[in-house]
């Protein structure tokens, strides 16, 4: 996997529209560009979008550039994002303060454009390398889906985004039925092939870029569905059941069905509801696990709760 420049996003923060136009023109052939006219808008972009680097003037309205940097560096979800400050009137004391709070660079706003371009491009190259390493470390080696560590990170991120945005988020916990019997009868190599096939089917059930599939462990998988209520998640679960069964993978002799099937536990959270049993991202998965158990107890090859 190689991260290209055009998959990297630069957030430019400046209330001066002329300055923003100049900076955008300098970088728009290299990176995706996001613009914020004040510190508050910048924080919203960082919370809602995949920002790779922040290029901000020191003195921004509403929330200052320094306050913005403090917020970014103070959160586990955003601390990895580099911040470069542009100074209208550079001063050693201000530079020292900005670097001490976590900024990676402090540049005179009047610096030669080619030099600023090199500074940002060199830093973005490091960001790309870090993303490549992160991709490898967060990917399940067998199936190519995200691994448990990446799932935990994404679940936290999407959960709090759902709480802030007041929209539903759903999770499907998926288990390959009688997988131990399959391994015992056909061998672990065939078992690995089966898991890879199931993983590809789960991945194909993602409808939007924000949907997220991961291997939870062993023969269990999770499909995370932001902006999805219980009814929508149940529809995806039924589609998944049909897709797995239609693949017609021969099941173990003692299995409940002649072809490999899956069972699915479904849960959804809507923060706009006044009464909701789900209070955290952990609860979301635990509730799906409870329904997965019910689906298996009811005969497998089904989802729970039913419509």
C-alpha cells in the first residue's frame, strides 16, 4: 500500500481570504485542501474529517492558533496531526511558545513560497510513511480487513462522532457457524481460505466509505455502520446472510446446514433517544454479542434481533 499525495489532506487556517487563496494555489495540485476561517471551524474540520496536517496562522479568530494546537495535541484521536504555524510578525518568544506546545514548525508568513512548499511537502512525506506503517500494523494478516486494534480505535472515533452529531450508529457482530467442525474436517488451510472468502463478502456489504469492517478474532468479524439505525443494520445483516449462503461453500458433515453460513448479532445506538440501554462504544459491541448468542441458540444462519 502506498499513500499518494492526493490522498493526504492539508487544513489551511487563516481569516485572510487573500492569504488562503495564495496558499491553496500553492498546494492544491499536491494535496486535498480544507479551509477554515477561524479556530472553531478548524476544530470542527479536524473532528469530522481525516486531516493529515494543519497549516495555521498564529492569530486566528474565536479560537487562537495556539489554543487550536493545544486542543489537537491534547486528544488521543488527533495528537498525531502535525501543526505548522505561520507568523505575521515572527518573534523568538512566540516561536518558543508554539514549539513548546507541540507545533512541528514556525514559519514567517512572508517566507519564499518555494521554501514553504518544500517544508510542507517534506513533512507530508513523513506523514505518508507513518500512515503506511500504521496500515500494516492495523491490518489482519490473513483476511486483509482491519484488526482488533484498529477496530477499537475506529469504534471510539465513530461513537463519539455519533454522540456529537446526534445520529445512529450500528454494529454487526458476525460469527462463522460451526467453524471448528469445518477446520477439523477440511484442515486449517481450507479454514483460512473460508475465512478469507467470508471476509471478502463482509467487505462487499459496505455501502459507504464510512462503513468499517474488521476481524474481531478467530472466526468473528465486526461490521461498523455509522449513520445507520437498527432497521438499516438488519437489512445489511440479511444481505450478508444471503451472500454467504449463496457462495455455496461446502460445510462440515455435522454442521447444521450443507453450506457454510454465519450468525449475526445486531445492535444500534441513537443518542437522540431519551431512554437507551447503550451508553458506550463497549456497550454497542456487547449488545451485539448478546444478540449473536441468541441467533446461534435459535438455529444459526440468522440475525438477531429480528424485524
